[in-house]
């Protein structure tokens, strides 16, 4: 019987362990992620840089934050499938992205509006809502729930592991801001020290730069992967998700063996 052959070990992972795993995951899947980036990130990043440099960096960063929510979807889909199989179709990822983008963006938009309204009155409600909506994209996309149900479900998952969701939100926000700053500093250093050109204005004076925008978008694949792994870790803690998937996999193997 399946239960007699079960060997399941649930290991508690800290947030830093999960983020370290995300780094290794992105490195291991660098090829597929590069192909996804060619159509999910490059056009959006070019548009945002053009808006920022030609019109206003406020507009450019607003567009980057908005389009970044869409650009995360293919990487999230790839990560969710790659944890179960070594063969993930890039064409299939593109098709699923187009199919589910509207629902994910709708959930994200409602979350952003709720956070903005909460922050307008008091900082604490806005901060709490940001944590409550931390997993809304993962729930909407991977559990295939309607937007309203996905919001409720995401809040329950975040509440059950509030400390981990809080730490994940803080770390990812800090890392993305750090990527923007580091890319800006490194890019300006290359222009001045290696190319011997006049240094462009730093990020904190001009409001943005090509290098800062590159740092924002370079973080997107890692951010999507890390939040997905944090979501899996939260479900493992609260629902024994890995136990469920292990038994499901064993049941599938038994059915295949019986069929042959």
C-alpha cells in the first residue's frame, strides 16, 4: 500500500534559508529564465526607461512597478512547474501567462488599492495589509481561485505564518531597493573608470537612470521565485503541503504501475 511505503520528512526552513534556495534555483534555471526574460522583461524594461528618461522618472517608476507585477507571472509559473518536473515548456508558460494575467493583475490591483487606503489613514493598517496581500498572486495563479476568494485565502496563509511573511516582505523590498542602488553605482563606476566618459547624474539626484532601471528589472525573476518558495514554505508549515504532494505523487506512480 502507498501509506506503508511513505517516507516524508517535514523540515522547518528559515526565511534566509528560503532566499538562499531561491538564489540557487534561479542559477540552476538561468537558461529558461533568460528565455523568459527576452519577452517578459526586455520590452517592459525598455518602455519604462524610455518613459523615465524622456518624460518623467515618476512615470517611469510607476510603469515599472505596474508592469513588474505582470512580468513576474511567467517566472512564477516556471518555478511552480519546475519543482515537480525537469521539462517545462516555455511556449506553455507564455500561453498560461496570457490566460491568467488578468486575474493576477486584478488581485494585485485590489491589494494595492487596499494598502493605499490603509496607509492614507494610518501607517500600521497599510503595513498590515501589505503583509496580508503578500501571497495573493501565488494563490490566484496556482490555486486557480476567483479574485475575491484568492484575497481571503492569501490573508489566511499570511496570518498563519505572519512572522515569515513579514520577514519575507521586508527582505525582498530591501533587496530590490538595494539592487536598484547597486546597479546605479556600479554602472556609473563603469562609465567613469573604465570607459572614461562623463558620469551621469546619480539616482538620488536625477530620480532614475538606465542602470537603476536595469537593477529593478534584474531583480524580478529572483523576487518572483523567492516569494513562490516562501509561499510553499508557508503552506508546508500550516497545511503539510509537501506531505500532500508526496502522497499524490506516490498514488500516481501506483496507478501507472497497475496500468502496465
